[in-house]
C-alpha cells in the first residue's frame, strides 16, 4: 500500500517504558472532528483483509484523542472516523503523534463509501513512516521520468537499475519491515508491468520467508496468485483439479495435484495459495459452494500453521456471514424517544431493514423512494432504518427535518459491532428478513432497484396458498 503521509519533525517519541498491555499509543489531533468517535483497526489477515476494532476514543473539545494498540509485530493500522480513513505503520513500543485532517471536498468519492485521507505523522527522518514516504517520493520521481519506457518496453531495465540505486540509498537502514516494503513494492510494479511469472517467482517467492503481516509482501502475493487455480483448471491436466474440487471436495487430493507446479514445491506456500484461491472459486459460477466450503474446513483441521488457521477461519466467516437462509443478527437500538427496540420486536411480519448516513446523498434518495414503498406495503412489511452517524445531533436533526418518514428509524452510530455483523461496507445497504428472522435477500434490492417486485412476488405466493 502506497503511503501518502506528510512528516513534521516533532512529537514522535520512542518509548521503551510503555507497558506490554498498551505498547502502542497513537496520540492525535483532529480539530475538524470534535465530538466524533475515532477508531483504530488492525487486519486479522491480509488474504481476506478482515479488520478488527482495537480501540476507540471521542475527539474532545480541543480536538485531541488517543488510541491504544497491543501488537507483537510491525504492521499497518487503519484509523477511521465517519467515512474517512487513514493508514499508519506501527511498531511495538512506540508512541505516535498524528493529525487527522478534514475531508478533502475536492476529491471525488462515491457517496456512502469510505474516503482515504492523508494522515500527518509527526516524527524524524529515521522513523519507519518517514522512510516509507522518502522511498515513495523517490519512486514517484522515477516513474515521472521513465513512464515512456513502459510504452517502449524498456521499463524493466530501468527498474532494475533504479532498484540497485535504492538498495544503495538504504543500505545502512536496519528496519526489516522497511526493507521488505521496498523489495515488494518493486515486485508489485514488476508484476503490473508484465514481468515474466517465472522471474518473479524466483526473485521474490522461492526460498523467501512468507511475510504474513507485511502489507506490501501480501499485496504482491495476492496479485501474483490471482485466479491461480482457475488458470490451472484451464491447463492440460485441469480436469483432475476440477474433479478434486467440484466432485470430491478433497483438500488432500487437491494439494497433491498442485505439487506438480515448480513454484509450489514448498508445502507452506502451496497451502497458502490454496487458501487464497478458494474464496474466489466460492463466488464464481460453475463451482460447488458446499464442496469448496468442505475443502476449507478440511484444510483448517489439518494445517499446523497458526496464520493459516486464522485465514481459514476468516474465510469461513466471510463466505457464510450474512448469507441467505441465516438468522439475521439481533440488535437493541434506541429511537428518537430513547425507547430501546430490537429485532425481536418485528417478528410475525417481513422486515425491510437498511443502514444509512445523513451525509450520504444516495441514502437520502433511496429513503425518498422508501417512503412511497412504506405507504403501499406498510401493512404487510415492517420498514426499519438504522442511522450510522457518529453524531447524535445529526440523527435528531434528520428526524426533525423528515416528519413524513413514519416508519421505525433507529440510531446505531455508536454500535460498531452491529455494523460489522451486518457486513456494512458501503451505504445505503438493505436486507429483507423473513417473519421468523431469517435473511431472504442479503443484501436486498434497494427501493430504486426493484424490491417492489420481490414484495409482489411474496404476497402473490401467499394469496395462492390461501
């Protein structure tokens, strides 16, 4: 991940006295986000890229906040407030000082999605983030001077020469994470400019350790092995691989077949490549979901590698979470009158649930159409909207400004766990839930995407049964 940070020369303090339970502290200033909740997340793994909330704080009246992490290895952290996010590389036993900037109104972004911001990280030139910025600046200059070589197919010669210069520039730097960052930034660039796969495998994979927590290493890995098994299935002996997946659902057999690949002689690398490939197959047509899930479960049972166990668990969670036929996650949230309302309050009727933000223009448009649906189907379907704004004043203002929205509107802005449970990645998002609490559509069609057709289908079926 390319880092866009601006460095100041003060405020970063290396601390050897931070306790083990709180060995990383991020002290920040967010002057334009006073009163907002700000949170820091770490990646569970860099195959699924699932994130887990580590700590949160409310930006005080002076714009200050502090976030605490407990980590064993250097890794990338994601800091979020509202729909804004910034990234920082964190090392154990450090105290960081950052500035979280305001939203860049000039930068285009789809409403309801997250927007990257450039954190300001205070520190000296020897700190990891500063080193990464320095390298990225050098790389930008190189590309500006040599992008024409890409058209003339001479870019790889120039890239190899530039890599030697970079290695010379940083030969005295002892930060192992940074060295890996540099190497695999070059690896990804080579991958994206058409360098031969066998060259890349020999240079960056064979005989090299797997850096599970290094974002750049795993980005290269994910790109290099993208649709790997699909490509193998298209090869001469691909029918055997397809049979091992779709008919047998056997991890052991699949693993044996892939040993023939010279790149995958290493058992650990081969197992990781299988893990990386299976989720893509699960969501692709012509592959049997139950067989793929079975293979992942078998791999989880036999692997001795802790990182692979974690990845397999995350994959199983992702492919089964919020799927049609599952129970919808329960919730207990307040309405404008401070009454606590839960999912169980809506049993006995179909429930059309959505998450929205008051700053999301697409959300506002869909809610207008939802009002029409409510008038037409309100006697058959329960309509529930959950506001995700951090600021309760926004929620109260929204209710006051929209008195014609008569359905149930709840406030869920502080409930980050619920948003994660419902797998809310962008907004608006809708779910259709059966009277007994099961997911019928996940996500469901939006008001502007034809959910009315589904409503008509449901109630016409019921009429025929009667």
